[in-house]
């Protein structure tokens, strides 16, 4: 199959987020913080770990010792001589720090909800007091009217009291109606905010695709539907070829821009119920409900060709990065397995594509041939 001619495409490197305030919530002097910061930098250098904000945060927290689970996992990796690859560092960051902003937002929403409820209860309680007083006043007026039948001169005082009580009830009712309208608006605002938090919790911040947590939930749902209806589904696992070379040559900002480019391409290529996700590092997964292996292979090939047809350059410096390619592995669910083995077969097909020259698509059908 003839490959398309390359078209030049610009990518815009992003900027890493603002560094966290490591001193916040920790005891110790500025000098102690400086010592720990230097140790963190030295440790990262010794282990050849890229000096990114997320990586620095991992090692600063590790040396401070405030996160026991993180310290235990890093100690185990050090003891076993595990190499701190980009993937491992990203996994550590996602595991121990991702979602901290979301928790703060959720706490804020909880506080606002409690405030709204308390205000409503107080308002309704006040309304109840006014209403009770009004009914008591009405009964008193009726009793006094009975007593004043022979003395009409007392009627003005009774009417005056009745009008005063009625005004209080009207004012209280108006205030309650206004407050309930305010509560409804605030509650609706909180619902929208919570919906946004839930949506963002399932997205990869860099590419805008779904994240691994979301795709794993979707895989379980697809498996349940398959068991109930028998309708097949497939997955595509994709990995950027020689991505480490891009990071090492052009830096992580350009590497991030390449990941964004891949994410945008997947978003444009996928329609309907298909679900694209960043699985981790430079690896992507696409879940294809009601799709056979053959059709999944066609989509994977179209995406591979689309990406390989571009020659990338950095927008600001006009530096040419060149061609970026993907390798892909495809697998279809079957009655003898669960989602874990489905992912494992797609992953094996992906590495078969890597081992047979990269920039190509392989499926479980190719696995059977290569392993026979």
C-alpha cells in the first residue's frame, strides 16, 4: 500500500505547570527545606531522572517522608534496583498526587452544600416561629372579638394587631421564597461544578483524551454487555515509535506537544461510541464497542497512515522534528477470557508490530502465525 506524501504540521510546545509550594503544610525552617531540595536534585541526578516539576515533587516528598506509602514504594524500587523510567515516574506521580486538586474542589463543594442547607433550615425554622405566633395572635384576636361584642371601641386595637401579624407572615414568606430561589441557583451551580470535576477526573490533562482509569471502567462495562448480548468488541493499543529519542533530542516540552498532536489526531479520527484514551506515557488505547477485529485493524491502519503522513516542526523555532510513527496491536474479545487477557493479547500484538519494523499494525491473528 502506497504511503501518503508527508505534509508539514506545526506543534506548539507547552509549558510545565507552576511548581507546587513544597513548604506548605510542612514543619521546618527555610534552611531545612533548602537542604531537602538540594538532596532531591542530587538524588534525581544520580538516578538519571529528568528534572520535571512532577518528578521533583515525587523526590521532594520522598525525602521529607510525609507520604509513607510513597516512601515505601520508592524504597522497594531502590532496593530491587528498578530503573526510574519515564513510565515509572509518571505512574508514581499519577498514583500519589493526581486528583489532589479535585479533592480540594470536592471539599469546597461539600462545605458550600452544608452552608446552603444550614441557611435553608434556619430560614424555614424562622418561618415556623412567625407562623406559630401568627396563629396564636389570630386565636387571641378571635377570643377578644367575642369579648368586645358589646364594646366596639376595642375593635381598632384588634384590627391593628391582626394587620401587624399578617404583614410579618407575608414578609417571612417572601423572604423564604427569595432564599429558596437563591438556594436552587447555588445548588444548580454546585451540581455543574461537581459534574465538571467528575468529567475532569476521567481525562488526561495533557492530551484531553480519557485516562487509564476511565478506559478500564469502560472495558468492564463492555465485557458485561458482551456477556449479556454476545455482541463483540475490540481494542487497539498504540505506542509512539522511538518517543524517548524525541524527548532526549528536543526536550520534554516538544515531547508533550507530540503527545498532544497524537491526542488531537485520535479525537478527529474516532466517531460515535468509540473511546480513545491515553494509557500511560506514549501508549494509547482505543475501545471499539460492537466492532470486529477486522474493522478495528482498518481503523488502526487509517490512524497510523494519518500520523505518519505528517512532518512535524516546532512552531516557534521552526525546528523540524520530522516524521512521527505509531505501532499498533489489535485484539477482539472472546468467550474464554476477561478484559485483562484481552489487553494482554493486544499488547503482545503491539510488540510484534514493534519487533517487525515499527510503523505497522498487527493483530492476534498475526500472533498465531508468529508463535506457530
